[in-house]
C-alpha cells in the first residue's frame, strides 16, 4: 500500500493495517521484518545462493546491486508509522534505528534464511544477542540448564547475573544427555548449549538435547558461532533459537563486532522488545560490513574446515604435540558423534604442545604467519592460549577438570594456503628445544 508516496512495509499487499492483523493467523509471519524491496528467497535455496542474495535491498530508485547503507538514526513519520505505533507493529516499519533499519533487515533476512529460521535480529555483539535472548525467553523464578564450559562471557552472565535476576542455573557436561535430563525441573524454561565448545571442541549431541528440551517444554537456545550454518543448522535438528557472535565467522574478516538471534517470529518479537530496552542494536554501517562478509561465508568456511582438518592431521603426527582436539583426528570423545549432522567442523583446532605453557608461549612466538590474538573465524589465522586469555580466571585445578591442560594452544585457521600454514607450524614446533617443563 502507498502512503505519502512511500510503500508501507510489513503489511501484505492489499491488507489494511487494522489492529487485528497482529493476531491474524493468515498473516505471513514468515519474512520479517522486511520491506517489499528486500529479496526474500525460498528457505530451501542452497546455502551459497542464500549467502549472496537473500535479504538484499533492491533499491527501486537507483537499481544499485548491493544494499545501500541506511546511515540514519531516524525516519520521517507518516501514516504507516502512526498505524504501526497504534498497532504495536513498530518492528515492521522504519521509525527509529534502534527499533529497526533497512540495513539491519537486509542482513537479518540473510541470516534467518541461512539458519533456516523465520526471523532474526542483529545486535551490537554476540554477548548482546545471548543476554537479550536469555532475558527475553525466561521469567523470574525460572530455571536454566547450560554447560560449565560455555563461552566465558556467557558463563559469567549465567553465573553472575542470572541468580540476582531470579533465574537459577544448573551447569552440566554438555555431552552428557543423562545429566542434562536429570537437571530438568518443573520450572526449567531454557537450555543453552553450543554446537562445538571452546577450546576443546566437544560436540554436544544436539538432537538428543532438543528431545530433552521438548519433553521438558523448555526452549533450546544454541550458540552456533563455532560451526556456522554452513556446517550445521541447529533449527533443523530441533533447536528453537540460534545465537551467534557474528564477530567471528559470519563477519569473517576480524573487522566488526556483532551478534544475531534467529528463530520463530513470535520468539524474536519478544527478543526484539528486550534488546530494544538493553539498547544493543547494530549500526547500519556494521550491518553493511556484516552483509558483505556473509556473501562469501560458504567459500570461506569450507576452506577453513579443510585447512583445520589438514592441520589437525599434521599436528597428530608431530612428536612435540601431546594431544589434538578435532573431530577428524578422533579420540574417544568423538566415538558417538553423529557425523551426518555436520557438513564440516569449522576452522578451530586445539592441541597441547609438549613442555607445557612455557613451550607453548615459545612456540607461538616462533610462528610467522598467524597473529597471536584472541578471537577466531577471520580470513587470517589466529593463535592463542586459553590458559592466559579466555580461561585465565580459572585456577589450574579448574582448568584441569575441564580438560585444559598445560601447553594447550587454540589455532583458528584462516583461508591462507594450508601448505604455508603447515610449514609454519612445523618450523615453529621443530625449533622448540628438547627440554620439557
Ligand atoms: C566470541 C564469542 C561470543 C561473544 O561474542 P562477542 O561478539 O565477542 O560479544 C559468544 N559465544 C562464542 C562461542 C564466542 O566465540
């Protein structure tokens, strides 16, 4: 419908914006929020194609090929805006950028399509996405189940902030379905797990966890940062909500900080309202960078899968390496892995350098190609040690209990030629002196 010469968005063709539309089951809750200028592709389109085309804003005035950067904090009010206020439909109409912006809608539609979800919201960081989702989808007095080795920021949120917000949290081993089931209580509302854990690459059995969540009538929220929808789509395996640190693979170039929440529209509407109050919306310029990065997601991640796999196989043969954590070099922990649920295992490989933390520090200083830096998922390889970065707040005893042994190094493979990476790793390992300790 046309209003003031502008096309009102969020309403189907020919529908009027009466207040009943929100509850009208015939309303298509599928795409959203998007405008008629955003490209909405069928969800069964292949990943590579979705990565390039889904969500793009096809500008009707200029015909430009990519989404313009809608660098504005606010939008002119018109009848559609006032109707949206009256109907509580502010998520579907451009009013104010913290509420929504066509640059956000473009990248949101792309991410929703890639994860096979109906709706998405981009946020200012991965932690903003996680915090908004958990707060929005639980009530005071409820109970949450998660893993003791989730991402450090998530663990701190669950451990420090949830109890004072009236949510009790039980932490379990994410690979132990019986322990997860045993932790369920009548007031359990949410289960939070990761598709592959940091830094030891444990692989929680998501289908089984989704069944536990369904039996408990609780929501399963999954952090898919480490695998990306190129390697696994948790919603297809039974998850209700997917969150990401888009700072990692989705952005893919170590040049932005962002997060995303994906799921059914009715859940996302709640998360949106919560995120509005927390204020974690994503800047239009960062939306542009994220959308551009996503166009090559499938190419990048497939190369990173391959590089990490070859690096893991090389490391497993080197005498200065005590242990390698990667599904392709096995170990007992991957015995029951549902390999059919994975298209790849991502670009991270962790390994223990013989000689402990001192040797690991020396090894990292000998590497020429990767940067020594935290984070992962960029086109450039990064290397760091959990013991003096992400897991430095734990005692050595606590680290040992979750399997972070002295000398553990986390390598995030970029898209460099794998021969160059392996040669660099070999030189750095060969150059270590023979002393242990
Ligand atoms: C980095 C990371 C986060 C936090 O994301 P930010 O963008 O840094 O806020 C959450 N979960 C996982 C698995 C991560 O790797």
